[in-house]
C-alpha cells in the first residue's frame, strides 16, 4: 500500500452545471500535505482556490476525486476541519463568548460546563479577545471580529484549519497584526493549515509551502514552492533575507508573467 | 521683485529655495517627548452650568418634532370647520361632532367595569366606545394570535423546503389577494356561527403577510451562516434554534407588523356579521341610526388604536431582535 499524506487530495475535479454545459472549475488536482504543515494556496480571482478549500471542508462535493484526511475519506463538512471565513461569519445575535461556545459545545463532548467555559476563554485569550467576551460582533472592529473567528476555529481543536482569504477584508495594518497573531498561534499549536490568499507577502511570510494555481476555467496546480525560511519569522527582518525575496520573486513571476490576471488580458 | 533674491533650484517638485532642497537625506527625527512620562493629571473642576441648557435642548428637540404635527392638526381642523360650517352642508363640522357626540366622546368607558375578577363589559349593548374597542381587541387578539402561530409555522415550512414552496406558494399568492369581505359568506357557511367566523375573518386576513415574510426571511438566511452551521455540524434542531429563528426574526416581525394592521382593517368587516358589540358594530349601528358624528369619533378611535397596535408589535420586534 502506498504511503498517503495526512491530508491528501487525489485527482480532484469540480464542475458546475450551467445552461451551456458543465463549467469545469478545478481539474486534476493532486495535493499532499503533511501534518503540521502550513500551506498557502495562491492564484488570481476565479481560479478555483475557494472551490478547492470548500472541497476539503466538505462544503463542496468534487465531481471526481477523493480527499483523504488521516486515512479517512471526506464526505461531508465537520468540525474536525474548522473554517475561518473571509467575512468572519460570526452569528450577530450571539456574544463573542457564545459564538465560540457554540463551536466548543459541538466538539468538546464529555467535558463539564466549567471546563468548556475555561476552554472558550483560553482560546479567546490566545487571540487577545478575552476582554470582549460579553460583546456582540456588531460592537467589534473588522480585525477583532476576525480574531474571534480564529478563536472559534482553533477552539474546535481541528485536525485541519482552513482559512478562506482570512484577512482579505481588512486594512493593511490590521492585516499585519493578524498575520503576526496567526504566526504566534501556529508556533504554539502547530496545526495543519490550508490558507487561501492572493497576497504574495502574506503567503511567503506565513506558509511553509506556497501552492500556485493556474487561471480558471479548469484550473490546476501550476507550481509548488517550499519556503525555506527559519521561524520565528519577522516581517521587517524577512525583507533582508535573500530566500524571502527569492520566493517572493518566484511567486510574482508566476502570477504576473506566466499566468497573468485573465481580467487584465481581456481589457 | 524681492522674492527673486532667494536662489531657486530645479527639483522634481518644481523650483524650490535652496534651504528647502538641502535636506536631501531623509532622517527620522524622534517626536519630542514621545517617551516622556505623562504630564501630571490636571484637577478637573466640575462645571455645573451645563444642566439647564440640556433641558432646553431636549424641549427644543421635542418641540421640533411635535410642532409640525400640531400645526398640521390645527390647520386641518380649521379648514374642516370653515368648509363645513356654512348653511346647507350636511357633513358635520368638528364643533358639531363635539356637541352632537358629546356623550360618546366624554364617556368612553360606559358599561365597562373592573373588579377583582377582571374586566366586565355590559351585555345589553349600551356600552361606551372604549368598551366596543376592548371587545374588538379581544377578537383581534384571538384571530391575530392564531394567524401568527400558523403563519410562522407555514412560512418556515415553505421557506425551508423547496418542494412545499412550489406546492403552496401559488395557492398563497392567489388567496392573499381575496379581500376580507369576500371571505364573509364562506366563513359563515363553514362555522354557522357569527363568533368564530369573525375570528376566522381576522385570521385569514392577517396570515398572508406573516407566511410570505417569514418564508422570505428563511430563504434569505446568508449562505455564510448555513456554512457555519454545516462546519459545526449542527443538527436540525440546533440549526433551527441557534441560526434559523434568530436570523429570521426581523423578517418575521415585518410580516407580523403588516399582519396586525390588516387584522385591524378586517375587524369592521368581521363585526358586521357579529352584531351587538365591537367597534365595527358601533360604526354599522351609528350609520343605521344616521349618527354620522358618532362614526367620525369611532374612526378616530380605530385609527389611534391601529396606530398603537402597530407600534406595540414594532417595539416587541425590536426587543426580540435584540434578545435573539
């Protein structure tokens, strides 16, 4: 029997039915991710990277192909694959604590009420949001909401953490501080992470490996780059490391020379 | 031309004086005192003069919103009075309403008594206008309460299941256009009795907006909430209580608010069958007795009560939405 990675996508095809026949979004994607690896998926808008993430999450069924997680076939969504959504997706009628609590109640079976409560607060502390536990999402800034979104996801102790452009809706300064927060968390928890982004710096700074996708339709993996940078990484110091600049250059070259934005070409 | 004495140097930014250009090397100068300790706190003297002014502000604001309404009311009454006070005009003027329906206006609670066992309304029909209103409100409470419960349940059903939506929505779309009075004969033939058929009339009038708005609310639950529920693997009951109900509450109350207005609209039609009591009967009765001024008083009461009902449901809606 051949060795299979912790998270393995094998021959994934996704097609959506349209009036003019099926639209192939993703074609023949094979991707193996080891446990504890932080993988960034990068590509232009509409290249099917969100589709791929949804397939791993179980929110989207592949037309063909299988996803294995730790040997199990993924068939439906579940809390072992926590998703951090771009728009944070907190439920506005629940407080910050209740939002995280909802996730904890579904995953922490067999724990007492007090233990669950402590676990919620512990995870809010990890993202520095314990002070806002009693607030509702509407009272928080965008960055704070996303911190809570992260707390909700990690509180589920997922086998894989999926991030769908987690900082896309944030301003540059807030984004930087959240990236730092994610790096600090990752140093502690060493999760297996798949993150979608279209920010080259974000990908190089956070990931162990950057997977570049070609443009859709029928998008697939174009290049797979290992980022060999020591950790902990610092966003200011990193710019002086040749390997960082090299990786940045490789990705920019891929995105802008070899697979430039289809919208720009059309215009 | 004194300015020409300063030597100017050509730069990217245009021609600039030498002392401006000379700072070629960018240099970060620490902001003075940026690390210095905070200045000692200044003792704050509490001002006591602001208060009375605030109260005036409040009165001013209140006046600014109420004054236009009052002005409109007075103008309207004046026009009505002037246009109806000349000889030969049969429609009563405000002063005639006041004098001819004096008893109805000043004794609204005639025949209504409150004791330890609750509220009592005289049985013989000789009841003040408030008594009629209370009777009507009881009927509305029953009919509207039923339509709220059934309407929300049906709304969730057709909002959640595409099959039942396709099955039932056309039926609802047709039935909701039927005016309340048209239901009257059907209602009477079903129930054979005036009491229940009046309640049914209110029920059938108020239910459509509740159903359709609740359904729209369920259908427009953002996809992200559904995805969250899927990732958390909420079971159907948890999804219903924790996501669907709270997400639908605002739409639900839009329907309930339209519904309460329509049920109050239906009450006059309903009470034409009912006979004996209620504000609808009162209007019918005053018309039959050619007491037009009484009808006018009743109209004002209906309007005020309908307005209050709407505000009450809106208020409950806001409270529930905040709790949810």
